[in-house]
C-alpha cells in the first residue's frame, strides 16, 4: 500500500468519526480552492456528514456555477463557537494563508490536503503531493482510493481546479498525470468546454476596463526581463479582485521575452499582496515568495507585505 493510500485511509477514518466538519480553503480563492472545497462537500453530502464550508473571502463571480457556492461562510464569527471537531484544509500552504490561525482550537483534528511545495505540514494528517498540478488532482485520487462516488458536478468542480492551476493545460504545471485525471473526470461527466469558458473566457466588460487601467501602468525591467504591474484600491471592487489579479498575472507571464511577472495589489488594510508567475525553467518564484513571508509553487507563488504603494511617475512605484 502506497503512502498516499495509507493517508487516505487515515482521512477516511477521521471523517467517519467526526461529529461535524469544517472545510476551509485559502483566502482570495481561485478555481482549485473552490473546486476542491466543493468536491469535498459532495463527498460529505454522500455520507450524510454535517459540515460547514469556510473561506475568508467570497468566491469569484466566475465560479458561481459550482453547486455549493451559496453555502460558503466568510465570517469567522460564525465558526469560532461551532462544534467542528475535524477541520479539513484544502489548497493552503499554512493556517495563516487559510485565515484561520486564530480560529482553530487545539482539540480540533486538522486534515491538510495540498500540493504547494511550501506547505508547512501543519495537520495531524498531511496529504501533501507537490508533484500534483493541483489540489483537485489529489482529491480525485483520494476519492478513487476510498471508492467515493463522483457525481458529474463534482467532476466538473475538480476539473475546474485542474484547468485553473494549469491555465487550461498550457503552463508548466501540466503533466501526464493532470491530463489523465482530467480525462477520467470527463468520462464521469465533467464538461471541459463549460469549465474552460467559466474560468478563462467569460470576461465582463468591467473586467477588461480594469485590465486596461492596470496595463497602462505596467513596467518592464530590461535587466532581468521581469514585468511588473500595480493594482490600487480604486481599481477593484469586491469579488473582481481575484479574477483580475489571476488574469493579469497569467497574461503578463505569457508575453514574449518575459521571464517572470509580478503583480502588486494594494489592499485597504495596509497590506500589499504580491503575485509571482514564471514559465522559465530556471526560475523558482516560490523561493522569493518564501523570503518575503509567503509561499506557493515553483512557477506561481504569492506573498504579503505591510505598507502602501506610492506612485512616482507613470510607471514607477515604491513601497513605503
């Protein structure tokens, strides 16, 4: 029996014994986070296990089609006094990234399912596979090991995670395993065209207008072939933030000659959120993110800094 199979049985046992489960993904969720969350919810529904889905931020508008979207709790006050004895954290490298470091109690058993290379192994059970292109792949394989019935909407949720983290099977995260799992999910009933349209193609006019504003401030560092863009508070509102940041980061990363892309987003709480992307085989952006207190993947990572963005001229900015 493989190590992951042993962990799968431990997870199954913990879930079976749980009275009520809290399922959490990282803040500013992307398709893999929400897809993983929804798939786990589908499993818990099938075994009649009470649960709560939690994320510090609302899911992006382009993921509204996911079945359990409306069940997402975003207020920590609604979970601090709950009786969840098991916490399942998906697609988050640590509890801080999930936004629950001050909420989790010592008596709660944490199940940690993730694919980030910077994961801190914070769980009592850690199902971590850094070779997986997405957490959704790990969850699919968990379900296969446990013989969980995968309904078509669950398959689409997990496919959304794969499509999101591979940028529709075009970035370096894409491997034979990703394609095989995606194929399996299609056979179960997932719709690739629907998933791809929802995640990558359906752009509102307002989104493109914001893109134009941000791209007008783009700066290119010719010494290191790095492109940098800044996002300020007035650019974004509500759930538009995640969609715009992810889209801009991936777009800039695919420009000819660019080795890496950096997006700096000013938030209202005095925090600057950084997003790093690269397609260069020799660059590991997770190392820089880790130095700056963040983490992520070799080709896609993020971090937070305390400060404010101040504009010096049309393209030059500083952090103060």
